[in-house]
């Protein structure tokens, strides 16, 4: 008689985080991380557990089968997502205990965290290449022979609704441009009936240049803002009944000055209230004033993109932040009224006003047969509504959930994740071959998001590059190491990126590089126009500002628990108004992935402060050169 093997079942750990939230609620005093883990594991030797008879609570040992590392990971995730916070003990400022936030209490009552995680929202589908596809590939070999089968499919597919999931370095811009060429030259589509939407002026100009080189000149290539601005310029009198112009930097300065005067505040007073000592470090008063002003206008745009009326968000802020949040709300309220009186509009108004006009006057909606949208993982709800206005029969979107890093700015990853649910008979094509990085670098960044249930990228280059990990006793040592590496490097300086999570790190390094007369530029989210390195210049950049670019040598500095996930912010108001309708830690991990995937040949991770980031897994460490 054959004995049947006993089936093994994997324990469902998806609700463990709720057990932790419940446990913190049940323990009658503040607990630190170590005590909480010992309690959950049922450790009877912990003195505090014995002294306070916590072993009598029914939750004692409730997660005894879960390892200390797993529990620590869950707790860290809860802190990153603002469901838990560390609070100083009243009688000892060096002791911190865990406390449920208001958001944590709401989560316990109505759980949503798991629904935000990528692994619970994305099902990978392999690209289907049919016999008919292969016949077309063969017929058009003279046109398609430089591309892999997945790229060829993206270029020639006749499906009306297509999602192209294009991994880092997989040639998405080339495939997008080639598809437009295919539509015009082989399908006979009038180029004037094609709209291509990109997210940046640089990407727009690059696509226009490529199409011009192919002698295709009449395709409308736009950013959301440039397209809408043309609508507003053409129909401005119908829309506003008066002259309304885009707000300039000078207009913003004047408006903010009026707002502060209305509150009887000087700029220095507002800056001192708004920024912490750490946030002010290494920044001039002019830089701080610029960040402060941009943050105030960012809040106005954020509310508009979310289709919300500006409300007093200070009521939702934590107790310590209420006064500052109230100040920002009052400034924003003034700015909104000032803009209306002065006939000024910002970039969010461009989209909203154009959309309102076209919705109410459908006869003015331009007709397009094909709409192609790049960076689809970064779209927000307003942009989706705008695209839907055109009701184009053919819709082709390109994006990568692995590189969704702008949730804090209002982008919604769910549009790319739910594409198949929201479109009729959709087709998904995945570009998974990376043409940018060496084999081991690709393996390295694949591992960094292993828990997100996304397909690995494959290599096209057999060579192995160099991956190093360097730890130092201080940030000064870390910076000096990088400067020494650069000074001794024979690689063209334009092929070197130094990436950081925050502007503070860049400013520190930039100061040292100036002293050593090392030529460089800084790219950051605050820059009005993103600079491009000239001959002999190294690029220093925040990771958010470098997306889409690549270099032979990439340094990622500050790879520690303070920066990945980031515990500090140059923009306090983002934390205060709780822009967190996404998994914050997962987005931080994707940001780390984006940084890693910029490297073509050499990748150097450094740290001069505390523990290395938990995003650096054991498997990743095995791939590092000794």
C-alpha cells in the first residue's frame, strides 16, 4: 500500500500586522520594539513580561512561529506607513515606545494595507506571440530585425487596447517611436490623428527628434501640460472670458509675500517654524525660501489633482504639527484667492481647465485614432479622466510598476495594475530584456524587489560589472572615499552618477567637491529645469530626478536605515497632510530599485551612518564583489 505524502501548508501571514496592531492596543502601557517582539514570540524570560504579568494576556506568544526578523520587518513596515510611531517616554527621553497613530486605529477598524501591496495586485502574463505574429515579423524583417520578439509584438500588434510593461533598460522609447513609424508607414494612419503623451519636456523633445529623423513630422507629441496649454491658448476667451496667463516664478514670489504679510509673518519666521534644524542644515536662506514656496504651491496642485476643494487639513495633522499645518493652509487659501483675482493659473489648472472646457463643449475635442502614453505608472486620476475624454479607438500605454515612485505627488499605480479590468479585450505585452546593465547588476536589482511578485528582467550582456558595498564610520569618511574614487577614475566624468535619497546629502558632497575643484552639476526635484552634464562634469542627483537616465558608473550614497526607507524629508507638509494612500515603504523600495538600475557597468553602494538599509537582502549581499 503506497502511503500518500502529507501535504504541507504555508501559514497565511497576511494578517500578522493586524495582530501586532491589536496587541499594542491591548498591552496597558507603552512597549518598545524588543519587548513587543518577545511578547509576540512568547518569551517568558523577558523581565518586563514577568514583572507586568503580560504572559497572562491571551495574545502572549500569538506569533511564536514567526521569526524575530520577520516581526521586525512587519513592525518597520507599520512605522514606515505611519500606522505605528515611536514616542519618547515621559520619564526618559532616551527610551522610545511604540504607539498606534490615528491612521493605525483606522487601519485596525478597516484594513487596507495589504490591498496596496504590489504582490496582491499584479498578475504577470507572459507575452503571447502567435504564428500570425511570426509571419508578420518575417515579412517585415527589414523593418523589425533589430528587435526582440516582445518588442516586435509591441510595435505591430493590432489590438486596440494595449498595456506594454517595459522594464528598466528594455528599449521602451525605441519601441514606442517604432510603433508610431509602423502605424504611419505600414498601416496608413494619418500622423495628425496620432497623439503621443510623455511626462517630461525632455522625453517629449527626444521623441519629436526621433520622429523627425524618420521623416514623420505631424504626430502630436505632448506632455499633459503642453497639450492643455495649447487648448487654453486657442480657446482662452471662451474658457475664462478674460486674459488668464500661466503663473511665473516672479508671480509666485509676489503672491507668497502677500500671503505672509496677510498673516503678519516675515519669511524668516515662516522658515523657522516650518523647517527643523536638520532640514535647514547646509541650505541657504534663499534655498529654504524656494523650497517653502514650492511646497505651498505643491499643496494647491495636489488638492486640485485629487479633485478636492482646499480644506483646513491642519485638523487632521498630528498635535505637534497643527500650528505649522494651519499656517500652510492659511497661506494656500490666500494663494488660491490671489491667483483667481490676478488671472493666473498653474500647471494643474492647465489640465483641469482644459478638461472642464472640453467636457462642456465636446465639439472642440480633437479626434485621434491612436493615443500612446508613456510612463503610465505615473498617471493620476485627473490625467486618466482627461485621456478618457478623447475616447480614441486605439490606446497604447507603456509603463513599469517596478518604477512607480511618485505616489507622494498624487500618482496612482492602480491604473497600470488594473488596466485589464478597466479596458475591453486588452492585451498585455512585457518587455523583460535589459539592454543597459551587466548580468550581475541585473540579478542584483531583480533581487531588491523579489517580494513584489514582478517578473525578473533578463540580461543581454554576458559581461559582469562590478558591485561594491563600503561601510564607513562617518559621512565625512564616506564622502572622502567617493571623492578619492572619482579623482582616480579614468572613466569620462559624464558617465558617473552620484545618487542620494535627499538633497541634504547632495549639498554636503557638492561643498566638498567644490573645495577639490571637481566639476559637477546637481539635479533635484527643486530644479526648475533639469540640467544635463557637460564634458568633464559629474552628475549629482536625487533618485527622483534621475529616473530614465543611465551611466557607466553609479554611486548610491547613504544606503542606511535613515534614507531607505527615508525617515527625513525636505518637505514637511507632505508628512503633515498624510499623503499616504499607497504603501509608503514599498514605494521607497522601488525608489532604491530605480537607483540600482541606472548602472550600466559599475555599481557602488556606500554608507557612513548607522546600519545598512534593510532593503539590502542576504541574497543581494551574496552578489556583491568581495
